[in-house]
C-alpha cells in the first residue's frame, strides 16, 4: 500500500527510528508527520517517504478528522497512536 494522508507510519531511519507518526500532508517525495509529543500538530516533521514504512492504512476516527481537514489536538494524536499500536499488537 502507498503512504498517503491520514496513514500511520513507522520511521525506519534517523534518530526517530521505530517511532509511530500520523501523516498530515504529502508532497511528491516528502510527508509531514506528527506524533503529539516531540512533533506536535503546530510544527510537523518533514520526512522523506523512503525513510518510512506503512504501519496502518487508516480507519481510526482521527484519520477521518485529518481527511476532513479538522484541527487536531496533541493529546488526541497521542491517544490515537496508542490505540492503533495496541490494536496492531493484539492482531499480530
């Protein structure tokens, strides 16, 4: 699957390797990521697509908010990433 807006991705390189992020926006080669802690909604991280792996395609209610263009809060982002991580661990 392709990394697109509202996807949940894992960093595969850099000092944030292994961390989960939500994709807020996409460019040709870059995506803008938030995690609600270090990379807050107000200042997303710009990262090359090659340095990311798709973790979950979306489907969480927060993904719907991103697609609708609604404003998110940092606690909301942290909570959603924790829920997505927990649900992935339960499945596999």
